C-alpha cells in the first residue's frame, strides 16, 4: 500500500513537472515580461538591460529551473492587466467558481437520486418516459443555450431572478462568499441550474440503468419472496447496490463540471476563474494565462492523485463490503 | 456486390429498419450532411461575399414577422447577412470541423492504441500513462487552454485565418485518449485469440499482423465511439466559438453564430441565436440517438472509463 | 376436505409484443403439511414458473391467465398486495437456486435475517436476532453468533444455502418452495442440504415443494412427484411407484438416462431431441416428436392424465398399453 502511494505521488510530481514545462514554454515563447513590467515606451537598450537583469538571456534550462523554483514559492508572475501577482488574482476569483460548482452539485445531488430511482422502478409510467425523453434531449443541448433560455424565461420575461454577476457578497476571511446573503443566493440560482443541466441528465440515466440492473438480480427477487415492504427493497436492498458504481463515476465527473463553468460564467458574467481566464486571453495577459494553466493543472493532478489513493485504500474494504 | 447482399440480409439492417428512432435520426443526419455539403448551391446568399452584404439589412426579423423581408426568410444577423444562408454555411463549417476532428483524433488514437496494445511492456505503460493523465483532465479544459495558447501564439488575426484547421487539431488533441484506450483494450482482447497466434507462427511480420489482422477486428468499437465523438466535436466547436476561442464571427459556424447573436437575444433579436441553436441541438441530438442505437446493436465491449 | 395448497388448472402466460406465450398449461396438484412433492423436468418445462406463480411473484411479463391457487383456504391471486406480502416469507418461504446470488452482497446476514422477522412479526431487533440465532443452529451453522455480523461473500456456497434455509424457517412457514436448492452446490454438499430439508419438513411440520431437474434427488427426498414437460404435468403419483414403473415415455427416458441405472463404463442413455421452445410447442402430445412410441393419434390430440396402477399414479399418454411393458426400462435390477 505504501509503495502504491509513493509511486502514485512520484507520478503526480512528474506530471506537475510536465505541466510546469508547458506553462514555461508558453511564457517563454509568447510572453513578454519586459512589456509586462515597463510597457512599450522604453528604448531597445534599456529593454536589453532589463532582460539581462531578469535573467531572460540565461540558458533555457536555468530559466526553467527558476520558473519552477518561483512557482513552488507561489510566484507565478505578475498579471499585466491587474498589476498584481497572478496567483493572487486567481485565488481571489476561485470562491466564485467553487460556489458555482457547489451550487450545481447540490442541485444534481438533490434531483438525480429521486428521479433516477423513480424512473427505474416505474419505467413505464408516462412521467418516467417524459423524464427520459427530456434527459436524452438534455444531453444534446449545450450549456450556453440552456443558460440563454433560462435568462430569457426567468430574467427577461418573468423577471424573477437576477441574470448576471454574483450579487452581494460577504468577505469571510479571505473568502468572498455569496452563500450568506439572500441576494447572493438568488444570483446563484440560474447559473447553478444552467451548470447542473449538463450533468443531471447523465446522472439520472446512470442511476436509472444501474438500478434497473440491480432490480433484475436474484437477491432482489429473494427480498420480494421474503415479504419485505417495497420501500425497504427499493431504498435499501436495491439502492445500496446502485450506489457503489455511481459514487465511483461521481468523483470523476465533478471535474467536468469545473470545465463547464467557463461557459456558464461567460453567459452570466459570473466573476470566477473562467471569466478571468477568458479576459486574460482577450488582453493577452500571458502571465495570468500561464498561472491559470498551472493552477488548473495542479488542481486536477492533486484531485486525481487523492481520488486514486482513496480508491486504493477503499478498494479492499469495498471488497469486504461485498462489491463483486 | 456480395458484401451488399450480405448487408441487406443482416441483422444490422433488419433492426435498423424496425427502429423508427434510428431511421428518423439517420435520415435527418444524412439530410443535414447533404445540406452542408451543398450549402453553396442551396443558400440564396453567400455570407463570405462582402459585396452582397448591406449593414442596412441588419437585424431584420424572419419573413413571417412584422418588419420581415421576403428576401431573408429567417431574418438577418447583426451584420446584415441572410441568417438562413449563414446557418447553412455555418453547419457546413461545424460538420467539417466535427468530422475532421474525429478523423484526427481517431487516427492519432488508433495508432497509439495499436502500438501500445501490440507492443505491450514499457511502451504500453508509457503511452497509456500519457493517455490516462490527459484523460483525467476534462477534454473541454484541454481544448480551451490549447486554443487560448494557440490564439496567443499565432496572434488573433492569424488564428482567425487558420481557425478551421487549428480547431480540428485542438479538438482532436483533446479527445484522442478515448480512442487510444478503446483500441488498446480490443487489441489486448484480439491478441489472445488463436488467429493472431497462428499468424505469428507462420512468420508474418508484426506490422502486417497489426494492420491486416488486428486492426479490422477493433473497428466495431471505433465506429461506435466515432458517432458519439462527432456530436461531441461539434459541441466542442460550438463551445469554443462561443467563448471566442474558435471560429471568428466573420467565418460563420453554428457556435460563432450563437455567440454573435447572444447579446441581441434580450433586446428582441432572438432569431439570430435561436435558429442556429436549434440547428445545433437537432444535429447533435440525431447523431447521439443514432450512436446510441449503433452501440446497442453492435454492442462491442467498450472500454469504460 | 381442503389441502394446505391446491393448484387447479393453473395457466401462466407471458405477455409479449407479438402475443401471449403459454408457459404453464393447465396444471393441477395439491399438497399437505409434512408432505413432500417433487416437481421434475428439464429446464424450460415450467417448474420454476410454477413455484413463482404460487407466491404470485412471476417476473414480468409473466402473469396468471387462469386457474386457481388456494393456500390455507385463500385464493392467492385474488389477494391484495399487502395480504400477499404477509404470506410471502411468512406462510410460504422460498429457497432459490444459487446461494451466491440470493443474498444481498452489501447487507450482513444479521440484517437480512432480522428484517425478514420484522417484516412479519412485531418484535424488537434483539428478539429477532435471538430467533435468527435459533434458526441458524437448526440448520447446523457453526458459531452462528459470528455469522450474523458477516457478509455473504465471507462464506462458502453450502454455508450460504444453509443460511437461506434458515431465513426460510424464520417465520415457521407452512410451506417451503425450494427451487433447485442444490444445483449450484458441490455434489458432496448436496446430500447434506437435501437431508436437512427433509428432516426440517418433518420436525417443523411444513409442506415442501422441491423443484429440480434431478430425478435422483427427488426420489431420495419426496413422497410424490409431478413430472413436467412443456408446461404440462405429464405424469404424477407416488415417487416409489413412478421410479419403479414409469408409464409416460418421457419419464421412462428420464429414468433411463440416470447414471445409476447403468453398468459402469457403458454409454448413458439420452432422450433424442430437445425440449420445444414455448413459441413452437407441437400439436397433440407435446412430447411426440421425441417419443419412441409416437403414433398418429399422438400428433392429433393431447392426452389427458389417466389413472393407472390403481390410481396411485397418473400419466398423460395415448400409448399407456405400450408403456406398461417392464422391458422398456433399461436396467430395472440395479436401481436403488
């Protein structure tokens, strides 16, 4: 087990090195730190002096080493536009994105289980057929179209919900949260619904198909033959067996939600990391772009490594718990 | 001729004929592909021909609405282009990118998967590690970051010029691991079988065994995921273009049309986004439905992951 | 007089898109407490469907299309869902074929036993647990206290089947339906389980329906048997009589194909052909295409169950005069 963890961590370090190298190459070939520092109105000679001073004329491996060393200390360069350390800019935008992912996850969790179970135990009911039809179409509708439709219905026509920005936020330590004010929560509703629409149909279908498979098993038939109540059979015997494969997939797909925040944030002008990133691209803010690349890369590597290690730890226990 | 007769008698065609959803979705798919192929012939206007576009015609509603113009039955967009023609050209671009990207990722993934599966050992574990690592980062993130880097590297003007081939490469790069894993899994399955053993015993060279004997047997799962991947690629293109990282507004694709109309939806010009949006949903939906059917019928053991 | 279980003219069908398929075609039998009935036949004959029909637990799209099942004087398929639930696992228990699949993998043995008791009795968890322990001892499970907290996969197949039997006993049922209870087990364990079932039937005063394809097993345990073929009972009566003097050609074939009836080293007999599928059951006697005595009338009309051997035995065959000849059995001396 220990060997497994070590191997997995070593591998993660190698991957982070690769990410750092990609980030470095982008910065090295595209970025212009001199412009970032002093702007364009400086003579060539002065530029050259600054380049020397910054070590930009050093051999590439040394520069890469310096890049990694600085990155390890949290220095990912200065954002050209914000005139602040890039990492600070990203971290200040992170709460917005994480709250959006959180909101969408809550919506998914609240709806996918009851709906998935219902459509599994009543596959022929008209409501189930309707849900399945909607979820089939839902998979094909891009998240930004869902978002536009939501804004049109609830923002423009009905005027029930705010459609852009985060509303009122409260600083909680270093964390700017919109979860504690009524206004912030109202602003969170539409973006979260839009974001959840991308995964909810997939989860409903997954839970439904897993549950239907379980309902066909001998042990469920035996549970009926034992004269148990239907709710105990559905919610304990069948559901508990459905849960294991679903949880496995759930961890992986949270990352996909994160990817789709970029689209959601754009439509709703949600001031998160994705919105910031696209602004950075528009403004050719290379340092910020590279910092984003490194942060996101490291985030995924860390999450995946942790998930893998947890899974490795849990796996023997899963076997004990009887997952065949 | 013989193959055709065999196909006509096959279970494949039989179940296709009996499934109205499969039939309808394939018919619509086929129709849309034809339309996009012949867009220059069908479309009444050419959105690339700036001489025929008049900004005075901008934001004209569809012909059946008050203020509509009989020349533009679905209305015009903000630059005064005929929306119907622009959509046809946009579909053409989207489909071309979708199919191109799938070809690109397919070839890349198949080569990697075949090599890994057949060579085994260190080559296998190295290639699959790379695939695993990329697979653990959502394809959309990979695509977005890659195109952002490309955009900065090439500069906006040059990126817009090269947008189409670049998008094919970007979407291709972001999705190849799926093919690599699928192909590798089925190569490992095929390798166990006697006919490969027999081919090796009679002294055929490995490359020949791989391409002439193993590859054909891995094509079923490849075909199945390819259908879904086309839908995925078209949606990726739309997402990238919507973010401003894909096709520029001057080169219409479904995504860039939706983006262009997005700001005007709420001020009343709903059609600029709605019609391309509906076309996009229809296209991806029929491809997904057809892909689902294909998967159920061919039922290969897909690599889950 | 009423029996514990009376099945009259039972008809089970499967509703399919292109029409209904008849799986059970008008079978009748009855059973009393302490009585053991074997239902024998090849797979697809409708044995298991019969078992599930008795507790009205047919898998979709199966349904009871006709006939009556009366248990303790009540008609099963007229009962409400709740009344039926109270019979299942309470008055009638079932034992399934594969103990590896029967127990829920993610719940402990204790949970699965306690819930059964508490589905039918108003008792505390502790009381239910005590009862579970008692029944585990009855089926000779070593260290039952420990077993209650274990998961099914921590035990061997034979052990699991004993636990399934213990679950079946929990509520002191009047009837146990055992569907191929030993087929999935090692031969060495089979005998023990069968012996246990027979013994419990006597001590607990239960009726037992033993559904199996294995005529040898049935002849060891049961007093009466019903031989099924293509959804019909084609021969029934006392086990001893039927094994000694089978009158239906199919039963004769079954007995001849038992390994025990032949000298070592000689070829095993087999009945030519296959059981018909439900979509293509032959006209007349369903067995005639495989029958060595088939005559034109067998093709024309279906034979009814006719009493033979002083009504200790009933067989559905047009050629009963032919099947009375003792030389049809290959080796009547070496049989147990």
